[in-house]
């Protein structure tokens, strides 16, 4: 895991600081980043910051330029971080404070200054989400296909269509997701058809052929190798045929198809959940 000191000075650098788990602040930040198509920006977390000294040590690790999103229950810490951000030349904002006075007026009450209260409302679901993550990791990229019927969502598609990152995003939302790669010429496991017949949502992720070719070629470069003429993995015509074969399979079984071209993972996940909700109804 990278530390704030490892971050490149030329990339977007964001830190979330909280007296709780940082989950609320991070989810808020990621929702905004999705609007700018920056869903993969690095976010550095500083959870359980509850003392003045802990806050100062956290800020000492952040050299400009950095954007700081923070949430604290106590007014003392909110005032301290505001003062320190100005003194250090850091950009920052309190994700909760703008709404607190409005709610206080409307509810005719004052908020409780108790550390980590936001996370306590989610504690009931914590273990469910962790179980979903564990399930999804164990069923990534064609693993453990014998028990697909335990999944809530099954994603399929050709290589490099964001199946794994989308699966993990959904898992952190509490959904058990299995990822079954579509390989032309290779028959999918029987358990996939059985899961579909049992009513489990199966979704095909697809992408523009030109975009997929660029992604696959970029992967070669990242690995330090160059594709040759025999590499069908990056052959544009073969890619078109792969995608069409996947589309035909999805249409044959009436599976929804979601195009992930130029979409953030969050957008794709939102579309999937809309389909799942509609299927339930």
C-alpha cells in the first residue's frame, strides 16, 4: 500500500481524515470523483483520529498539493483542522458541517459529539459486507464455479471488460458476486446455466472494440512486452468476433448487456444494481 509520501506530485492526491472509519468521507469523495471520471484516483485514509496530536501527525504526512476531506464529531477537532489547513496551504473541506446547522434548525436539536457515530449505524451490516468481499475474491475470474448458485450477481464478459473491479465494488456494497470470464470456443460451466435458471442475475459486460484493443495493448506495455503478429489477444478482428460471440450468448439467454466503454466502475455498478432490483420486482 502506498503512503502519502510515495504519491506522485503530478497526480490527484486526496486524503480522508476522520474520527471514525473514514468510510463515509471516502464514499462521498469517490461519488464526486466519478463525476469527473477520476474513480481510480489514489485516496489516503487516516481513520480513528481523535486527539489533537493524532490530527497534527496525520497532517504532517501531507505535503501540498493535497485535497483533504474530513469528518469529525467534535467541534474542537473541526476548528483545529480548519486552522491547520490554512496555515499549511492545504485545500480541505468538512463533508458534514454545511448540513449540520440546517438539520439542527429543522430538528430543533444539537448533534451528539461522539466519535465514530456515523460508522455505528453501519455496524450491523459490517460482517455481511466482509462475507460478500470474501465470497467475491474466492469467485473471481472463473474460480470455484461449482457453487455459483450462492452468488447474488454473476458478471461475465471477454477479457478486460472491468469484471473484477466491478465485482469488488459491488462486494463492498454487500453483494456476493461471481466473475465468469467468457472465452470464445470454451463452453461456460454448467453451473452458470443452473444459476441463471435459479433466478440469479447474470449480466454481460461489454465494451467498444477499439477501446478494448487499446486497453489490451496497454496491458502488454505495462508488462514490459510487445505483442507480435500471432497475438490474437490484441488482433482487432478477433476482438470484434469475441465481443459478438459474447453478445450472441447473452441474447440467447436474455441476459442484460451493459457497455462499460468510458464508464467509471461506480456507473457500471449502479446500472447493474438497477437491473438486479428490477429483476427482484
